[in-house]
């Protein structure tokens, strides 16, 4: 068991309205998250399209960075429909509205991840009935970052150990809050597991998450790499971000089949993603300065 597998709250965990989600002293762990989900009484949900957030996805869908993902005829509209159908409680609508007002980069990350994840899932399963719930999971997967001070998130230099621990706690915090709000829902697993990397990430897990959660994890990484961050000189372009994810696959830190789904979607979603082979010279853009990652050896591009 690692230091990141459970957390004793040093202060009350509050939602964006100041309501208590969990009291100081509670141990947040996989067991307490599961218990919270089992005892939850979820409030009614309404579709994202019927909330003040309904138009927010367009920023990601229309961003030139992601043109290749949504260029195929009908792809943009199919993604928009699936995300618009994502069901949210009033409390979670409030959380996303608070992010939009106070932490716009996190808000944009949520919607970009949802757009990318749904595009990947459409390549794999088409219009499955579970797609709106998975879209909601992608929208909410990083909710725990709201409990990390903005001064830590926006640090341009390397983090101190205590700051790194604050960030490492966010999957547990987000998963617990979502378990209390939604009960057993894919968003809980997505929040808890999106930094799990084939046994190398955090928090620890006894078994790999579902393929759908792996999709959210890769989509989140891709979305983060292609957006500006204070700790690097520029964002990656789509090809460069794919290079990083493929390098993680080759190092055994990411699921190869899920990475292939991303590359498949970037290629337009035609053909069989299982036929993709990673190889060729690196051509994607990478920032010159990246203070939160080690200097990597030259990668191999899948595109």
C-alpha cells in the first residue's frame, strides 16, 4: 500500500457551496468510497443540454488543435449529442459552473476530456446506451482538483513534496465526492483511477480499471498535454501529445489498445484500430521546457 492509497482528511471536505461532503478525520480509501456509493441517495439528474453548461462543449469541438478528431462527417454532431445527454445532478451542475467561474482551465479540461473520450468510444462501440453516463464520467473525472489550491496547480517550477501530495490526493477526494452525489456510477471509477498507469500511477489498485475508464484516462492525458500549463513553455500539438502517450505504452505505463483507439480517432476512425502499429520517426511538436517531466528520449510517432 502506497502513501496515496488512502487519506485522512485534515479538514472538512466541502462542496462549492460550502456544504460538508466529509468531516475532518475521515479516512478516504477505496473501502470508504465504495461504502459512500452504496449508501448514497442520488438526486434527480438532468441532461447537460438542459443546464447553463449546455453550450460549453463547443470551445473544445471547434478548437483547431482537435480538428483531426472531429473532421469525419458526422463525428462532431455525434460527440455533441452524446455529451449533451450526460446526466448531472443539480449539485454537480453547481460544481461545474463554479469551475467555469473560478478555475476556467479545469473547466476547459473537463469538457475537452469529454469530447475526446466520447470520440474514442464512438470509434469503438458506436452509439452505445451507456455513452451518456460515460460522457458524464469524463466531464467529472477531475473534480477532485477543485480541492487542490490554485497556487499549487499553477506552479511554474517543480513542486515541493507536500504540494505533490496535495495533487496526488485529488483522485480519492473526487471519487468520494462523486460517490456521495451519484452512488455507483462510472464517474466514481473515472475519478479514482484516471492517474492509474498500468500499476505505475496513483492511487494503487488491485486490478486494472474497465476499458471505458482507461479511455477517460487517456483522453484526460491527451487533453492536458494539448493545453497550456504554467510549468511548460508551450502545449503539445495533437501529434506530439500522441507521441507522449505512445511512449508511455512502450514503457509499460499505458494500455496499448486504448492508445490505439486515440490514434484511430485522430486518423478519422476508419478501419480496425487493432491493426495500428506504433512506429516511424517522431514528428510531433513538444515544448522546449517541461518542468514536471523528465527529459525523454526521442519518441516514435504513430501517425
